C-alpha cells in the first residue's frame, strides 16, 4: 500500500553530535526525525526501516532524499540508492548511492558530486569516501572553485585529498579549461579556508635575457592574529639565487607596518640587495612614529627589477624616520633622513641625522591682537664629500592678526632667524642672523545664486602681500639647505582667488556638494632692483575644474610678460565614466634660464572597458624635447567569472618585455611566464 506523505516522528537515542557546516552531521537525539515515502516498511527485529518511492529522511536543516532509503536504527547505517541527494547547512551531496554511518561519521558517495557554499568548492568523482568530519578522498574526480554547470576551469586527479576548511591536495593534477586538459602539475595544494594559515604559495615561472630562467616559490607563515610573513626563494639561472622576506604587522595604538628585504647571491660576486620599511602609528596618545625607509646597495637595482612605470629610472632613494610628540601649544619632533644618489658611484648617502625640531604655536598676548611663536631646530649634516657639521637655528616670531574694516583681514609677522654652526671646516663662519617681515591683507566676498534643488556659491578672495628678507649671503657660510644663505628680497605682490561651489539635492533628499572651479592669479613686484632687471615676477595662473565626480583637470602656468613666453606649464587631467573607461594626461614643460635642464614630458594613461570581458590599459611616458619614448606599457586583461588572463607588453629605452599572468578564482595567480629581450 502506498502511503503518500506518511510522516513518522521518531526520537533516536544515538551517540550524536551537534551538526557542523561543511560535513555530514550526526543526528541529534533530542530533535525528532521525519521519514516520508510512498511506501514504508519496518523490520522490528533488526530495527531496520525501508522507505521506497520518493523517500526522504530529514531532521532540522539536514535532509536525505532518494528512490530508496534503508535506515538501521541500531547501527546508525543509512543506505540511499537511486538519485540520492543530501543537503545540510551550506552543503549538497548527490550521487547514485550514498551510504553513511550516523554514529561514526563515515560513508561513501558513488558517482557523486558535492558542493560547499562557504568555500565555493565543487567536487565530482567516481567515488567520494568520507573518512571523518570534513575529510574526503575523491577517486577519479575533479574539483573547482568556479560555479556553473560547465565551469571555466577545474583540476582533475586520480586521487584527491579534501579537508573542508583547510586544503585540497592532489598529485599528478591536470588543469582543464572547460573540458580541455591544458596544464600539468605534479603536485597541487590549494587552501580552501576563510582563515589565514601557513603554507606554500603558487610558484612562478619566467624567462629573461638578463636573469635567465626564473623559478620562484614562496612560503606564507602566520605569526599571530596581527602579523604574518612571506619567505621567497628564487632561482635565476644567469644571476644566482634570490631570497626575500616580507613581514607585515599590526601593533597597539593603531601601529602598522611592512618590512621587505631581498638579496640576489650572484654566481660571479657583486651581490645585490634592497631593504624597504614603512611604519606609522601612535606610540602614545600624543606621540606618533612614521618610518619610510628604503635602501639599495646597487644603483642599477631599479633598472633591473623595477616594474612600475617610471620606477626603472629612479634617481634617488630617500629614507626617513620621524617621531613627533605634540602638546596643546607645542611640538617636539626628531627625524633621521638619508638620501642616496643612484646616478653616481658614491656608495655613501647624504644624511641629516639626527634632526630635532621644537616649535611653539603662536599664542595670544592677553587680549591684544599680538601673537608670539618660536621655531627651532638642531641638525647634524653628514656626507662623504663636501662640508659637514651641525647647525642650531632659532626663529622667534611676533605676529599681528586683526580685522580692520568691511571684512578686511590683516596678518603680519616679524621674525629673526639666528644660525649657530659647530664642527665646520676651517675658514667658515660659525654664526649668522637675518630678519624677515611678512604682511598680508585679504578679504572674502561671496554670493549665492539659484535655489531649490540646485544652488551655486561664488566666492572671491583678493589679497595683497608684502615680504622683506634681509640678506646674509656671505662666502664663508656653509650651504647645507635653503635656510643657510638667504638672498635679499623686498617684494609687493597680489593674489586673487575665485571659487564656484555647487550644491544639489536629489529626489530622495540626499545632498551633494562639490567645488566645481578654483582659480588663482598671483604675481610679485620686486621693489629694490636696478634699471636693467624686470621687477615683475612671472604671472602665475592656477586653475582646477571638477565638472563631475569622475573628471577633473588642473593647470599651473607661469607667464613671463617681459619676454612674452611661458617658461613653465603643467596640465593634469583625468576623465572616466565610473565603469572602467578612463583617460589621464600629465604634461610638464619647463624652459628655464640658460644653464638649467629643460623638461618637456608627457605621460598618458588610457583604460578601455567597452570590450569587456577584455579590458585594455595603456601607459606612455614620452620626452617631446628629445623625441624619445621613455616607456610604454600595454596591458590586455581578459576577465572571466572564475579566471583571468593578463598580457603585459613593456617597452623601455633599452629593453622590451612581455609577460603572461594566469589567475584562478579562489586560488589567485597560478603562474607567470615572461621574457625580456634587448632592443636592436
């Protein structure tokens, strides 16, 4: 007799454990079990239930369905035959036959498939053997982290070891693109977890005419909840062996940083190595530490290993360590700075170590408009060639801040800069002093236009400024930086800023505000000049336009009125649609006076997403003055749902390279193949 939707409520007294996601759960003795079928039989002597025809066994979120189900209450054995399907929290298993022991947590799936949602893991095979909670062996099967009936990629192996939440491990694995075998790996281990865990990263393979055959491998090590490290080992057939370290950390007081080190042990000597350390954070609530340190022992390091546009011709390496202690009205900072010139053979850098600055912010004298302030510094200048020594500098200031009439604001300042030198070479002065005066009259005029959902604020900020610097040019003074020798200046100037800010209110009441235009004109007039010298400085025009949130353009132009020429001009523009299409341009033209190097460069970037899933990225640096292409990079990026293929062509003055990168979802970069060859 057929029993359609017959429900039998049973309470099982078994050795059960709580159900865990990503494993076949054991039954809970305190939760009732539903068994439904078209026909149901029970062998009381053996405690065996036989459900036939649309059979379904369920308890809570767990459900097993099949054409037939045998269930032994005493042993905990479940045998589902014919279109068997098991579903649990975040998991699905299906096959011709599923056997499972509810007490031991072991079983098999014949000609089956499995899916775990949290890990996005799909497995299929001739036989799936469950060895314990979350641990499977898959025979003659495939696995992938790509969704879809016909996944874009998968790995196949005769025997695959799967531990849910940890790793998939296979020997003699084949990579299938669709159903076509495309790549062989003798050993494969892929993490399938949400938490970090130590292990090998995917290897990389490449070719270069300067480095030869390259094989790179890396080990990722978890050192704690807030720090980890990656160790690199590279084989470079023409150079030697490369080793590297990348250490990342997060400490208390929001301190975080990253340390990198890389060394190439050359077969013919002359090892190359580089260090890079960045750190920032609070030592205490009022003390901050910032480190940006970089060092290379060979000036050709960036030329050989630089990958970012413009990095290969880096001219200097600058490192600094900065500690600042701040109070409400004062601050104390200590800094160590090092500059290494990569264009010379001098292995020793120029240093200002240490540098200590102490400053007191201007404080008001009683209820008067007068303010007192102080700037001071002590610096030890050290270099291999040239003058070395220490300098103590004090710069007290007396300022005036007041409003005169009709919104006219006056700011003025008198300062005296005293320099005291120690440890200088013979013949140099040990002290020097000079004074300076600054004054500025300014105002701010504004008016609102429009109203309702769209309005505009137009502002005009005129100013007149005056500066007087006392000269201390003397042949016996050192020249460490711009604070040593100062030229006489007595100049009167003007500035005019105009702003246009828009405010828009959307249909749902959301308010958007953006400065659409910023324009400034400025120029100085030197009062103390002879008749043969033009007293006017270049007229400077600065303009920033932001017509939309996806576009901006800025101009910075100097105009020499005496000779009717533009000695310096910079334009920086960006345009995009927010969907991956964009255009960027940076142009700089500088034609200084005779004796200085002229510059006429243009940098272009272009992104195209209209052909997606194929994306194009283009970069070019061109020297117009020399009619010479400095660098060109073309990148084609094919982005699919579960994989990507990137091809990069890079061309420089003396080198050309092509690089292919394959990445798989859930795995990352699978491998890298490339070649560099010198231009003819």
